[in-house]
């Protein structure tokens, strides 16, 4: 590679964006091996050049003179998607959608593109991973069509920008940013430099034309968006599509949103014809729950502002090895270890020789501490082989001393349990409210400690 005397060579880590003046086998920042790639930096502009060019730049405007009426959100026909975005798509916004391979990112965005094309105007779907005919096959399976949905199979971003200028769509979908490249940037597609510069080019177009752009981003094996961390700072909104590939349910969660809350979550079910909205996920997650069984309890969790009732199953068996196993699916393993220690020390359960397996039904991941009591009750139920009543829901955080602590938005949780037919709810004693329970037609049972709560849960 020939370089001008003013160009400088640096080595950039393809995992984290760390820069080094020389090649190293291991990145000094993230520790990745063989991830530093040679990159040629562009020459610095001549002194005074930026000042000379500033004559034609946009001047600052007083905030009081700006009008936001023309930036009304574009309504999204997919209700769960609209909930996560904050009520619609803001014109000129750039949204990054990430998730594991095969989780349904392209499917969801193609459905969104088809719906908006029918309602608001032309939509441009740019595919850098599939040909136009392959996108058509997927669109036929999803029953997506129309004359105003345009498909462009291209990886050269300068050509994509030309087509955006010609078509003037109401929405652009780029699938994916790792396949795009700018010919003027001397590095391969998917490199840190190409990803950063491509994202900046799309951002400039979105802000100048007020066209919203959705970008699909690959994720690393750790679950983070591949490429430089600055990519998430460039865009306005970052969404993650979560779920187990072998389960049908998907959660769309926002981790950054400049135009709305990041507390909302959308629930979808993967079906043969695409992702379908789940308007009442609690009823779906509990739909296959049978009669009383050992080691099964219903927890009332909160995903954003939406309460969810999920079934937590536990199984304890005598270990055949010297060191018992602890396996958690859907909850944090460290939290399970803490609850096991509390049950052993404060309740007196002999779990030191027991393998413990805990699973959240439906492939969901529960991270909030309000599910602590349900996990503890399920483990104790399996160990003692005593079933828990099917009309009992469990809410509460467990402390290291075995005490129960109140959780937030209890009224919303109790209302959801009452709507699904639960007649009793086990809650911390400090949060008991007979008046609220009477309004909801629900019987609340207060317990001061996890030992007391387990005894109550076992009562017929």
C-alpha cells in the first residue's frame, strides 16, 4: 500500500476500537488476540482550512424560535414496537437494532418496513447480506409486499446514499452496518473505521433530510454490538431483541432512547409467518401451567412499566459428586447462590448435598430482585416435596438475614395478578395494604421473613 508522507499508520482493535502506534498480538484494552488491524489515517487539514470553510456553515438559532411541530412522530402499526420507541418514530432519528444471529432482527424490520410502506409512503430496505430475490422470498413468507417498498441489494454506502436522495423514502432500513463500506475509507468492510464512518454518513443524511434510518448491528459472543463502542453513542436509539433461539418468545428492549423511556419492553412470538405481537404475555407464559406440582411458583415481575407473571420452576436432587451443582436458566446464577445460602442458614434446609436447578418458563430472563421470594419458595417446595397452591402469586425481595423487603410498583403487580384470576398474593409484611387488596378483590398475605413465607405458601 503506497502512502503519502503526511499519512500516518495506526493499528486499531476490531473489538473495542483501541488504537496503537505498532502492531501487538493482544489488545491492551479488551484483551482480544490478533484483533489489531493496520489502518491509514487521513491527513490533517491544512491550518486555517476549517475557518475558511465555516463561512457557509449553519448559524446557531435561538431555542425559542425553533418549531418542533413538523417533527411529529411517525405512527408505527406494530404496537409493541411503538411502545419501545416511545410512541412512534421521530423524523431524522437513527435507530440501532442488535441481537443474536437468527433471533429475528431482519424479520421484524422487514415487517415494519412493509407496514409503513402501506400507510405512510415509500420505504427503502437496503440489504447487504442478501440479494433482492432472497429478500423477496422472505417477504412472501411474511406476507409483506406492495409497490412502495423498495429493495436495494448493495454494500457500497455511497451508492446507497445516492438512492436515498433519488427515492426520498419515509424510512430507510440498513441490514447490516457491518456489511457497508465507503470506498474512500482505506479499510475492509466491518472494520472499526468503516463501521464508524458509515454510521456517521448515515447520521448526517438522516439529520439533513429528516428521514429516519434503522440500522441492524451484529453482536459479539458477549452480546454487545460488534464494532466500536462509539457506534452506540452516534445513534439516537439502541434496541436489543432478546430471547432463546429455541423458544418462540422474543423481547424487544431499549437500552438507549433520546426520545423516550428505556423502561419499556415489547413482547413478540416467533411464528411461521413472522413475529406476532403478544398483547397479554402473562396469560401466554402461564397458559401451560397445570395443577399443583412440587417446585413451581408464580412470580410477578416488572419489565419497564408492564407487569409480567412468570412461572419459576425448581428441582433439587441429591448430588452424586462431592460438589453440588447450581444451574440457573433465566435468573442470575449469583443470585441463586445467595438464595441457596439464605435457605440453608436462615431456614434450616439441608441443601449442602443437593443439586439445584432453577428455570424460568418461556425462555425469559428475570433480573429484578422481586422474583427472589418465588425462587426461594420453589426451591423449598421441591426439597420438601410439598406443592404450592395454584391461586397464589409471590412477590418479594429476600435479604441476607432472611427478611423480606418491599418492591416497587406493588399496586400495578397486584392488579395484574388479580386480572389473571389469582385470589391470593404473598408479599412482604411491610408492604401489606388491606385497603388496596380489597379494591382489587385480592387477598394479600404478609410475611416478615422467608421462613414464614415458605410456611404460608405450603398451607392448603
